[in-house]
C-alpha cells in the first residue's frame, strides 16, 4: 500500500470508533464541524508525501515493497539518515507551524525505535520481538497514524497504581484468554486520539513495584476497538473567518482520555506484559527517548522559529523594533532557536552506532537539553508576545469582517500600524492573540510544559544522569593542588 493520500487518511477514520464530545457521541469524526478543520490539516500532510516538491524529503523506498513509504519510519544507520529524518520531521512541522505536537511522525518514530531494538522485547519471549517487527512493517506499509496514552488518570498521585481504591482505576489486565488480554481502566492524555487509527499504550512514569504486574503491559490496538471510549476535552477549534483564528481554526489537535471497558487486546498486539522490570525499563532500555527526542526537538524548533518571526513582525508593525530593550528581548528569543538547533546538530554530530543492532542513535544529552529547556523557553516566549503586543492584543475588532462594515473607515484609520495597513496589522495581532491568549494558545503553553513529562522530574533526571566525574574531579584537583 505505501504512503496514503489525505483522502485515504480521512476515509480510514470513518469507522466504528466511540468518540465523545461532551454528551454527544460523534458518529463520524470526519463530518463533525469542530473536528474537520484539524483533520483537513492532517490530511494535507499526507498529501504532501505525494507532492513532487516534497516527495524526496518525506519518503524513502520500502525495504519490502520498494514503494515510497514515510521517512519517519526509516531506521537510521548513518548520520546522513539522521539528517534525512530531521529534514522530514521539519518539513511536516513547518507545514503546521510546529502546532501539531503529535503529527504521525512522532509515533512512527516510536514504533521505529521499538523495531530497531526488537531484541529488547525478545527478553519476554522471542515471539514478542517478532510481533514488534511485524507491527512496524504493518505501520510503515499502511502509513498508520498512531496516538499514545501513557499516563494514569490524575486522581490521587500520593498512591501507587496498586494502592488506589479501585484496582482498575489505572489500566490493568483483568484476565488472559486464548485470543488475548482483557484490559480495564483508563489512560490519559491521548492527544489526537479522535483522528488516529491506532492507540499505543504503556505505563508512564515507569514506576512499577513487584506487586503491580497487572499494570505492566504494552500494547497497540485500533481506536475503533469495541469497549474503547475516547472522551474529548472541549474543542478549541474556532469556526468563522480564518483570519480571526488563523491557528485555532486549523490546528486544534484535541486531547482525550481513553477508557477501556474490558477491551480485548489480541495477542498479536501485546508486546510486553506482566514483567514489571521489562516494562519499567522499556523507555530507557530500548533507547526510545533518543529517537523521540530527536523528533520533538525538531518540531519545537519549527514552532519557536515561527514565534520569533511573529515577534519580529509585531515589533516592526508598531515601530518599536529599533528600541534597545525590544531588541534585547528579540535577541533572547533568537538565542532559543540557536540553542535548540545546536542541540539537534550536536546530537547528530555525536551520534554513535549501537553495536547490538547497527543503528545510529543521536546523542541523548544535547536532546535532553532541548527537552528540559522547552518548558522554560516557551512560557518566556509567550510572555514576550504579551509584553510586545500589550494593548494592541485588545485593539482588535471582534472580526476582521468589520473592516468591510460601516465602521471600516475608523478601523482603517486607527487600527493600522507604523508602516502597515489596518488589515495587515489586525491580521498579525489576531494571530498573536490566537497563539497567546486563546484557549488554543493556553493549551499550547500547557503542552510545551508537559508533553515530555513532568518538567521538574525531567530536569532532576538530567542532573542524576549527567556524567559529573570530570566536574567533581576539578574540585578535588583544587584541594590536592598545593
Ligand atoms: C496538552 C497535553 C497533551 C498531552 N499529550 C499526551 C499524549 O499524547 N500522550 C500521553 O501519554 N500523555 C500526554 N500528556 C500527558 C503528559 O505526559 C503529562 O501531563 C505529564 O507527564 C505530567 O503528568 P500529569 O499531567 O499526570 O501530572 P501529575 O503527575 O498529576 O502532576 C501534577 C503536579 O503535581 C506535581 N507532582 C506530581 N507528583 C509529585 C510528587 N511526587 N512530588 C512533588 N510533586 C509532584 C507535578 O510536578 C505537577 O506539578 C499530555 C499533557 C498535556 C498537558
């Protein structure tokens, strides 16, 4: 089959999935007015794979069929492969201005990382490794779009999974059958779940005690599996004139909670289960984080380039771009771009082949710098948009359509910028408000804070893992030097 078109992606979503938006069960997500704009944005990414202008960047030849398949499935075996992967990810991210954190390339990358280290799964049983490889092939050849849900519902974080009053608050195994595992419980937050073909599940954070074998399970099933409910948050999609909501009108990824009511997971789709040690160590042991961090840093780079560009336009629009204080702020924003870009390049430059599988892994530490700093950079960038936009973020008509109304002349006169017309200034500042002030924008701030996990734990983990020996030795050296 190979790469899908946007139309094929959309048809694939017209199934029996159980998606809830408020009290409405959405019969066909592709026909829902609040979902359709995002689905169209995702479909465009699939169409880009067929466009001669992007085909070579976005696809490569399938090792099995020889047909073009998505390049985010490429298992990197050289630095050049890593560069090609980054270029692919960046091209898709740029097409959505970095606003789609969970575009298909994110989980394609995770499934690719699993397949690259399928031997990890063989520790449970050689068949598990086979399943991983078969699933990876299936995903690649069918251009599958996955979401994932790893976190337990936020009820009482002072208790472990096993200590919760309801043993199936957190997703767990109810029983084994000849067909597979019956699972019950809930997982959050599955971004893009209504738009995904399949859902990948495993417990995170990977704290599992010996008493928690029931919760040690790693599987992937179709979103349209009987008994699986997808409960969406409020939609942040804004209908109406596109210039009023240039981002929220197109890119609301949607976030959801997945509820499993005694769902059958066929054995073919169970990759690990019951072994707390193996499941807990999966993320680190199978070297998943190097690969996914390469993707997430690249997507973040695209987004902050866009934000910096917006800040520069805003400064010019109101004639403050030459003020030293504003330039200092813009300079700080530009350093963020350079830090993330440098982290990516450093990770590729220091990439090494893992002798166990011949796969080229980007260096982890520089990528973790990107991961730990994104939750600090993004709120700061949003503060800059507010500081720079100031009252201009409120000096906006309810709709750009007002420019063509009886008050249009007033708007032309009072809503223009230093060197730009009122329609241009209004459009620019509407974009800024959508990014920083809308419910969509607020969600993006939350996303950048938490998408890679709890930011404080990430930073603490960086310290714990950091190779401190040389730094400690320097201090000892001073003491031992007469
Ligand atoms: C917009 C968005 C999209 C997301 N998309 C996905 C997705 O696609 N797939 C997915 O699997 N997950 C997704 N997530 C979930 C994300 O991984 C989690 O939000 C993140 O790991 C933090 O976990 P939590 O939300 O359960 O916070 P909690 O663990 O409940 O933490 C809440 C607060 O309590 C603090 N805290 C928690 N435990 C302790 C402790 N022991 N000591 C001190 N402080 C503590 C935390 O620091 C935090 O400030 C998404 C989250 C957001 C916000």
